C-alpha cells in the first residue's frame, strides 16, 4: 500500500457516477462505488459479490477518477484466468475509447512490448503465466517508466489463486508482483466465490492482512437460481440423462429448451455428449444449434460461438470452464454440471452463468454418479458422511483445521485435470459432499450453500432506491432477485421434469466367431477389404464429422481400427448381410453404418 493514502474526499457518489456515466453510459451501484473509492484511495481491496453484481465495471472506475484528477498513475493491469474472458474485456474497453491490449502467449510480440514501454495504453489484460512466468514481461513492468504509471493490479476471479494453483503453477507466485514491481501498487481482487477458507488462503498467497486490506464482502446467494441434485439413472457414457432437453419426437415445431450450458470435466468429454444430443435432433438445421465449446477450439470459433449463443441462434453448449467464469450471456436459462468433478466454489461459478438478465430465474442441475451418493456407497459406517451441525460446521468454518484439509482435497480435484483425466472421487464430508448428500439437520440445499459460503456474516445487498431513485423500484441490479422454486428438497414436484425413466436395454449379443486362420490375414482379399474400409473412412469422415473432431481425434473417430477388424472378421464368416447385422455385430452407430 502507498505510504500515504490518496485523498478522495472530493469524490462524492454523484461525482463518481457522473464520470462513469459520461464514459460508459452506466450508473454504478453502491457496491461499485464502495470498491472504487477504496481502491482509488490506494488500498488493497478484496471484494466478493454474487455473479451478475457488476464486479467488472468496478475495475475501471478508479481509472476514470485518476484521469479526471490528471494523475500520473492512470494505467491498470488486469490479470484474468481465461484468455477469452480477457479478450471480451479488452474489446469492450476499446469500444468505449480506451487503449486496451490483451497480452497472452498468442498476442505476445516485440511491438506490443514497445507500446507498453512507451505508455501508449490504458489497460493491459494478461494472465499469470505472462505476468509472472515470462521474463521479458516481468522485466518490462519493473521498469520505472512503466511501473510509475500504474494505478492498480486487478485479479479477476480471485478464487483461482487458490483453486487453480496446483495445475497453473504461476498462481502460487502471483503475490510476488507486489514486491518485484516497484511502487507499492495496490491490488484489487474480485470473485463471486470466496468462502472463508478460500479467502484465508488467498490472503496468505498474496501476503494480504487486515492492516493493509479492505474487505468488501457481500452474500453470494442467488435466490433466482433453483437447485437440484439427482443421480444419473442411465450409464454416464450414454448421456441419456440429458434426454429431457430434447424429448422423443422433438422437431422444428416443438417448444425449444431453455438456452443451456452443460459443463463437463475436460475437453474430450464435451464431444461425445454433443454428438449424442445432435443425434436426437431430426434435421441438419436443428443439429447445428448444439455445439461444444472448450479450450482446444480456435479463438475465432469460440468468439463466433459465444456471439451465436448471445443472439439465441443456439439451443446450448456442451462446454468446459473455458466458457465459464465471467462470461456475461444474459439469456442462459439452464445450467447442468455433469458429474461431481468440481469443488463447491467451482460448481457455484458454473451455476452463476444462469439468469443474468434482470428479473430472470433459472434452474441449475448437478447430475451425480451413484458412487457419489450416500445410497451408492459401501455400507461401512466409517465411509458414511458425518452429520453437520447448523452452526459453524467444522467442514465449512473459517478457522477450523479440517477446513484446510477439506479445501485442499476439493482443489486437488480441480487441479489434477488433464485432457483425459481419471474419474474424480469426492471427499466424504467436504462441502460438495454435503451439498449432494444433505445432512439430516437440513431440509434445504440453499441454506447449506449459505453456510458454506459464509453468507451469514456478509452484506446482503444495497438499497436499490439509493442506487437509482429515478427508476420505479430502484436499481435493477440491486433490487431483490425474484424467488423461484428454491431447490428439489423444498419443491420436489417442480423438478420432476428433469428426471428420466431409464429402461436397461436388452443385451444384443454378438455372434461367437472363431479366430481367422493365419493365411486369411495374409490373403489379397483381406488386404483389399481393409484398404477399401480405410478409403471409405477417409472419404466419408468429412461428410459425417466436423473439422474439429477430425483435427482432434482423427478420422478413426468415425470408424475405429477395432471396428474395421470386426467387419473383416464377420465378413469372412458371412455374418453381415444387412445394415442391422452390421450394427449388431460391431456395436457401431446406426446413423453411421
């Protein structure tokens, strides 16, 4: 923190609102004014507010105040966890006339470094890997010609400092910027999910304490979200539990589902469910309205897909958290997390994408494997979830030693993600386990979430009439959220529409075939049929698969090697005389056969 705090007595609420409205045509809320005044005064600030509360606007208000005061310190460095989120922010600022640049591995260039060194920027949006890990960038910001112009560092989605540190190592060292860059530049950290245990660990990593930090903590409760947890009825890899999105017989005249996001654990897992949902749609035009979205996509594809989703051109996406945090798409009406592969804060971040439009409500669903439910676990008493007291539960309290151990277990589940990661196992007794397997003392999932988030000790909101007295009912952002069905424990009948009836299919056994004689595999006929199948695969893959699937999985995604071997084997024994027999013997998709 600077040795002397900056005088902000002349910055009344009306004065701040005027500079913001003049540049952004927006009227800042009380929360944003509180943050702006504290950060502009030169203090370190930690802010927690629910998704959709307007944290992003609070990033830029101190910069406007500095420009109005004609200070030398006017420039802002924003550290963002996701490159798409970074670009979204920079593009918005450019439209408002700011010199905003994205500094990532993709945009890194000597030209951009020279722009920064010469001070020809207002905002740089970057990530920890560049700011901490890239020597040229680190040394650039250490130069007095740059550091002396900086107003503040901003850490967007600040919970990632703890939750992502294991698989993005530079997050562990992000606090070093406060000591390696001269000038005691204030730090502003914002997030919608800072429960007490994560807040404590974030402060440790960043070397922040109560003496040098102002905490502005609001409850992150979202009354406009309706929570449901249900076990998967069908095998997880069948994706039949998603049939409620497109019921049998769905066509162009059917009512569309709410615009949806379905979150999966990794890149590879977004493709198969996307293909499955497409298979339930009868026409090419309808199939185009379901896409998958992950970090392996090109930047152009992700940007175009995001715009299509905003414009209502898509039914929805199968995605990873490459979509998630901070993406402001107001029309999301349904969010599904497929399997319990995230921590509770991560789950709330995914759910927080829904109901961003004023007055909207949305349903948010966690589909879990039976192994993660109390009923699906071994009946050994030592493995059963402990009951949780309604006051200061040890698993969720601020100072408990068990909080740290449980939080580490939760974060490690996120941290070990790889493109083809093993199934995660939730820790019995942690916050996510309690959300799934509600302790007997609770009759509502929302009440448990509020305890887990520490909401009882936090601000519950501001007076909307103070924010905007000109509107009937006051500020749309600050007025009380509509109250929906709450959760499946409070209103079980409301959520019946998301349950499916699963009938285990009758097993169709393949024919028992003898092994091919060795001389057959050496024959000309065997090689000819094999070559013809390879040729068919190369010719038809572009017709049946998207370019992304071919690039990511290869043409064998259409016709795998073991299926080719099976076809040749069955052909020798004359077991394939029709498409039905082909599907039966190879278990191949009928629409591809």
